[in-house]
């Protein structure tokens, strides 16, 4: 899949899901970013939307810090 959504916490980066289209990935990014649990959890520190590429190349499309 060309797009991956990650959460960041004290343990590192964890993949949340893989998406075939940017529209699907952005929808998940916005949904999680607006979720009250993610905002209030205290353990989740950020969300990252990444476009994957050949040979493990990746490009960050969006980032959201949660504090």
C-alpha cells in the first residue's frame, strides 16, 4: 500500500493502517487526530501520514503532535 498512518508514543512509532489512496489515508488521519481519546490519552504523542516508495523510501505527507 502506498500510504501508511503511524502513531508515535513513548515506545516509538507504531503503524495504524495502510491505505491505497491518499483520500482514504487523509480521512483516517483526520478522524484519529480529532478523536477525543487520542487527544486525551497522554501516551499517544503524534500521528504521521507517510507515502511509501520503492526500496523503503518514504515521504512524510502530514504530521500532528498531540500533547
